[in-house]
C-alpha cells in the first residue's frame, strides 16, 4: 500500500492471498483498526465508467489464491494522512474460522 497523496484522505492497498488449506475459506471483512479499511472491487458499469464498490465477501477455494491489483480488488483505507509507520497491521475476518493477521508494507510516494 502507499501513503495517501497529499490532501487525500484515502489510499488503497494490494496483496495476494493464498489458501493453503484443504477447505474453502470465506473472507468476510478486513480489520485494520484504528484505521478504517474495506475490501473493494473496481468494476466497469454498463455506461463504461469505472466504479468501485464494497465486496461483501471473498471465497477462496481449497488450495487457491487471489491477487488484489489496481483496477480489480483492493483494500481501501481512510484517515491515513500523516501515517508514519513502516507497516500497518490488519487482519482478515473469516467466516467459521479465526482471523488471519498480516501486515501491509507502507510505501512512501515519490
Ligand atoms: Cu476502493
């Protein structure tokens, strides 16, 4: 993820996730508190405009992976202006399973 552009409250983060278990895993949401974060997906609507919307959940089949990329799935963050740590701790909340903790590496711009 990148720190927000100057004057912007929002920024986005990208990652890849792999499910190395024998079971399907459903990610219901992300928690990066105290930073507000949501899983989003960029979609092109019927008029050809790019919009993004909150993803209600992501299902990862057993032994599969998914990649968050610009123009696709991403994590949206709010209120990070002035954030000065190298990492942001987050966790994915799973349906029927314990949360998975991980860290975003926070890149400075320019
Ligand atoms: Cu977004």
